[in-house]
């Protein structure tokens, strides 16, 4: 008699596909995400397009936990007509920080109509995996991102500006110390934000960024 071994992820995938209520779907997706299996990727990506924010959050967190391996299938699955799925995908790209999603993050941080997507994209621009780039491309790319962040830090929504400050801080520490011109641009911009932004939360986050920079 030949014994067949059932893949432990298979029942979890089936539970997602057969869930007949929002609570059951959320529970099933959460369990699948916790499995941290690459075999779950297609199903978790599919969940991003469901009209279920709770399940989408769980799927997003599950995909981010898997890291770089999710980028190619996620890029291949993007549907420009499904805004909800695209918005959640941006959050995954931002969370993973894979350089292959750079163009998408730039476009989303500047142009997306959803403030939560712009916020996620702006934050993601400061958390990229620089080791994925050839060394000669690092500074040109960081300079490009710096220009984008100087735009997003003027966003009409304070949460996007806040995320942009976080990214400016992270970018400062990522830039090689020999490029003082870029580093000075960041500190000058943070000083300008502290002096001119009307939101107390933004002023305080700018002050915190400068404090971390000067106390490094």
C-alpha cells in the first residue's frame, strides 16, 4: 500500500478558498500567513483583491514576512483595474523594500489618490535594500529618491509628510558619509520642515530625526 503525504499547507489554502463568511476568511488567511510557506503566496496575493480589509491586512503581513521571494509573483499579478489589490500590493512592496519595486513606490508616493497608499510608499522609499543595487547605482538612486521625498514631504496630508520624514532620516543613515552634499540637503530640509510646517506632530518628528542624526 502506497502512503500519500498531504502537504500541511494544503488544508490551510483550502480553508481560505472555502471560507463562507468574513470572520472565517480572516481566520483562515491569518493561519495561512502564519505558516510562512512560499506555496501560500498565490493564495495570499489573491486575497489582496478581496473586499475584506481584515483578511487583506493578514495577507499583507504574511507576504511581507516571506520577503524578497514574493516580489516577482506580486509584480506579475498587478491589475491596474483592481485598485484595492494594487493598494495592498504597494504596502507589501514597501514592507519588503525590494529595489525591483522602486518605480511603483515612486509613482504611488506622488500620484496615488489614497493617502494611506502614498504614506506606505513614501515610507517604503526609505527602507530599500541597497545591497541589491550595483555599487555604482546606489548614489544616483538615492539622489533620485531624495528628490521624490522632497516632494512628498509637502503632501497635503500630514501622515504622508510624517512618513516622508521617517524616510529622510533612514536615507541619511544609508548614504555614504563621503557624500556630504546629499547629507546636508537632508538636514537642511528637516530644519526647514521644523520651521515651516504647521503641524506640531510633523515639527516634532523633524526634531527627532535631527536629534538622531546629530547624536549618531
